[in-house]
C-alpha cells in the first residue's frame, strides 16, 4: 500500500512521483473466498453494525488486550473503497472496554455511508475458478468431513457451499445409496409387544 501518489512544490510543479507497480500476490479464487467469509462477518459476525448498509461490504474487526483493551480495529472494504479504523493510544495506554465491533465499526459505517452516498458500490464478482457444490451435511456433522452429496440424499441433509476449483471435494457420499435391514428385537411384557432396534437419526421408520 502506498499513501503518496505525487508531491508538488509551491508552484504546483510535480517534484516527485511514486510509481504505481501492481504485483499479483493472491489468486482470484483465494481473494473471492476470503471476501465471501468477511461478508459473512457483516451479516452474522462481529461487524454486524455494517449489516444495514444498502451495498455489499466485507469487514473484519479486532480487539487487543489482556486485562484491559489497548486497541480496537475495523477494516472494511467494498469494490470501491477500503477503510481502516483504529482506536488506541500511541503510548499503548488502555482504552477501557472499547472493542472492534463497537465504536470502530460505527465510525466505519458512517464513513462508508458518506463516501458511497452518490455511487453505490457494485457487488464482488465471482471468478470462474469458484463454484458452488452440494455437500453431505451428515458427513460434515458426524465425521467432520467435506464430502459431495450424491443424488439420493434428501434436501434437508444437503448444504451448498463455495469452493475453489483448485481445492474442491472429490469424494462422493455413500449415505442413502443402500440401507441395511433393521434387526428387530421383540418381546411381550404385560400383554404389550415391545420392539427395539438400532435407529439412524436421518431415517424414518414405519412399523
């Protein structure tokens, strides 16, 4: 990041120019997936104060402190602007109970609202190297594995998530492809029939 583009003298003559040389350091899929996560920080996370802005925005908050907080941050960006807000003291004195998701995010919200008043930022463009995939929710919950859903899994056991083509799930789920017969254990007690069997929580049984 560069803060100076050029410097002029008192006669408005340019005496220094800072060359603008771009260098790619992240693939577009990596950048998009990170942005997608930080957009979720706005809708469901610590940067919720930005959530009612009427344009897409990504953000990360931060709080530093052990006994008392010394720093509070909000870094947020749209497709047009990047805004960084820091609350702290240069001598590292505590700032009390101020946190990144509080006043710093309020300041960022007000600033974004002002600078985007006349031109709303457009949404982040998903690159062709990123796509959505149906994932087996049972494998994710029970085995903590990301496995593609097969054609037989009911919709309620499927979630849709976003992946890079360079890091996509390859294995396909075996849930619901075949169901093992139930072994019933039956007995009669006090003129009542009692049946017991080992049930799977994702199946419905009719007796």
